[in-house]
C-alpha cells in the first residue's frame, strides 16, 4: 500500500479536486490510502467559531454560513446530478458543527479540537462522494476510530500500539483499492476528538504509513518539491532532490512549511521514503526524504516564521531565573500545549518566542503574572538559516532591528521586527 497526503491548497476548489481525482486515477495500480486536509482556509475560519471566541452569536452564524456556502458551492459544481447521500451527510455535519460551536465554553484546547475537526470531516465526505460519482470507487474511513491519542487536546500524543492494531484490523479488513480518510484529527479512548498539532495532516499520513508498513508516502504540494526557501519570500529558490531523514527532522523542527515537525520520525523508523511532489506537475520528479548521507544539492536553507511574539519573564521577587522558576514557567507552557520556537535566559530574565495566539498569550500572562513580571512584543519574524555565513545573515536581515539571535555550527536563528 502507498499513502498519499493532499493538503488544503490541493483541494480548495472544484477544479483542484478534479485534478486530485486525475492523480488518483493514474496511481490505482497499487492500493492507496489517501489522507486529506480541510479545504482551503477552512481551519482558519473554524478557529473563529470555537465556543466563546466569536464576538457575538451573529458573527458566529455569519462565519458558519460562509463555511457552509463555500463547501456546498463546490459540492453542487462537482455533483451535478442529485447525490442525496453526500448532500445529506454534509448537511448533517453542518448541523453538528452549529451545535458544537454554540455550546458553553469549557477548556479552550478541548473546545478547539471538537470544533476544528469538522474541516476534515467535511472535505473527505465531499471528496469521497465525488470520487464515487465518477467511478473512482473508494471507502471513507473516520480516522478518529484508527489513530488513538491521549487527552492532550490540540497536541495529542499518539498511542502507537493501539493505533497500529486498529489500523491493521480496520483498514486491512476493508480490502479496498482506495481508502479516503482525514488528516490532523484523531480520537481518544473515551470517544472525544483530538488534533495532532496545527498543520498535522502530514503527521497523520506518517503515522498510518508506519502502522501499515507502507511502500512509500507522498505529500502533494503546490511547489515542485522541497525548496531551500519559501517562494513567497525568494524569487530564485533551489529544489532539494535528496534530504536525509535527520536533516528533514531538523528543518521541520525549525518551521519548514513543507512538512510537519513530527512527520519524519515514524517513517524513518521503518525506512519508508517520503516523496514531496507537485500536484500542478504530477509527472515531475519532486524531492525524496530518505536514508541519504547528505543533502543534495548542498545550499543555504531559509525558513521564515511570521506573526511571532517574544515573551520576556522576570521574577517579581528579584530572585534569579534558576531551575525552580524555569520549572514553573515550563509547567504553564506544557499545560497549555504551547510550542516554543526559540528561548534564551540570563540571570534575571527568561525569553521565549512562540507563534502568536491571542487566547493562549492571554492565558500565559494570566497564569504567570502572580509570580513574574511578564512583557511581550508582537508582530515579529523569526528567520532560521541552515548552512549560513555572515554575508547571508547581513543580506537577509538588511538592517532590521535584531531582537534576539542564536547561532550554532550550522544554524542561525534571528528574531527581528517584521518591517
């Protein structure tokens, strides 16, 4: 079996879904498990209708109406003949989403997962119905019955033993040439929904590849492969043909947008090659992550993370930033499932850089404020350069104010004003 993963950009319109269908049609010589993300920017929209987040019920209903129209317009274009079963399923999902978003807020992380999961459920329901309607027969599977996690909402920890058992028993029993399922989401033993971290569909595909001993895993992107920089920032990017597993893990950890940070390790453990290919030009070679000795071609690699916030923490009692204070700080970050992108400490202060999230930033300040003085700077950009030199740093920073920087032998990280 091969595992394919299609992200939001690859299924964001009726034409994009038709293109995906052509790719699948040309690859059905081997059984396929296809992992699909929410369509377009649906997850961004659903984050605004989490219980207690929308400014008003009117705003929440407006956003839900926008989400419904987006999906139904695509469904009506693709399913030109009445497809009562698919439309019925979509309407049922929207009714459940309305009910979920209108519930009384509890824990933000829990509410987040119960709400945003509808993006993947909607996309896969629509796409599975369309594929069946054009003769590409497939089996739709709710991945929440396969991937088991603990109750660490927004960043579920996978129980690989249970997941492997469920994948082998449920998916293998289907005996289907094509299985359609969701990325990003998973389920707990008690039946609640969890997610695997923002942009976690790659990780979902990796988990399933590992559990099923897949022949290979392929991520379909809107770029020709693994590029040395985001083409939104650079005009002359270089495609990397071969990336060693460990190098890919490092790059993903630093925020390379091509793959999710947790993606590589499961497939590395099984020696499964990860292909990164273009859905725009599916016949092109793309890039391969595998057991290579070095990155080819060797070139500087650039990673840009916008919308960063730097939080600076000082003890109110003028004590030092020692182990006990660090323990309190990291306990709060762990409780909120906050990922730190870069950190630095001195005798009297501890600084950390995270992705900006207004709700979580407020909770960090609230929980630390009794013992610490907490200040923060928003609107920053974190630049990571792998295989750097000083000339490259000077060129990239271009005179902007450097807030914080760290360098190792191969990697430089610089936090700057995003201006």
